[in-house]
C-alpha cells in the first residue's frame, strides 16, 4: 500500500498516529490529559458505531418483518423495550424477566456448543489410546489423560484433599498452573505482536519504512 496523497487520507493517517501516541503516553508516563482525551474519543466512537449497527440490525430483523405482517416479532421487540425499565427505579423489577430469558437462552445455546467440543471430545480423546504412531503419541496421550483426571480431582471440593487424594490433587494443581502459564505466555506474545504492528505503523507514517 502506497503512502496516501489525498488530504482526508493524510489527515486520518496522522490523526491515528497522534491518538496512538496519546494512548501509549499512559504506560510511558502516567494517566494524563492526552491519554484521557484519546480514551474518551475511542469509547465515544465505539459506542456510536455500535448504536448505529444495532439499530440497523433491529430494524432489519424485527421492525421491518413486523410491519410486513410477521406479528411474532412483537415479542422480542416488547422484551427488548422492557429491559430499559431498569432505568426507572419504580419499575426496575420488570427488567428481570427479559434479562432472565436472555441469560437462560444464551446459557442453553452456549452449553450446546460447549459440551461436545470441550467435554465429550476431551473425554473421548482421553480414553482412546493411539492405535498407531510414535512414542511421542503415547507420551501425549498419557500427559492429557493424567492431566485431565488430576485436574478434575483438584476441583473435587466435597472431600478434603488428604490421604489418597493428596497426591493426584497436587499433581492436578501443577497441571493447572502449567496450563495457566501457557495461556499467559500466549497472551503476552499476542500483545507483543500488537505492539510490533503499532511500531510498524509509527515508522510508516513518518515515511521511515514503506507502507
């Protein structure tokens, strides 16, 4: 991509560059006026875009079909309006019903998509020994099986972790710490990747490296 030549594009490019510097002034110095200004702009733009997108989605999926004769669409429309009763202290209790339906439906749909890949597949892969392969396949199989079983035993909170449960629960805690450490390491690497992209953008705006 070549360096922009149009005035609006150049202004947008330098505006993004300046806002990026304002955001990074927080870890380099401390919270300041420039950081708060850039943060407020980001939040305001994010909310404005979401309001427009959600309003268009509501019109296309609910209001327009309702006006075209699909009377069932009045149910989600009324439930959505009832959520805003939480802003009125006298009628705040009414908002509990649509929120309960929303949470219940989301939980049910989420569990349906979680049970098979996160639970059933994990159990099947744990109890299914590799039919063929190298020694490393068996090492991975034993590692996953022992790690899964010991981690489950660690969350067995109805019994005290003493006696026969002491060793496997300690091993489970070790596996959990390894998993959390790997997750944290991936998060740090992802953040460094984002920082690398911002550093590249910084140099591209200054024309030190090509875009």
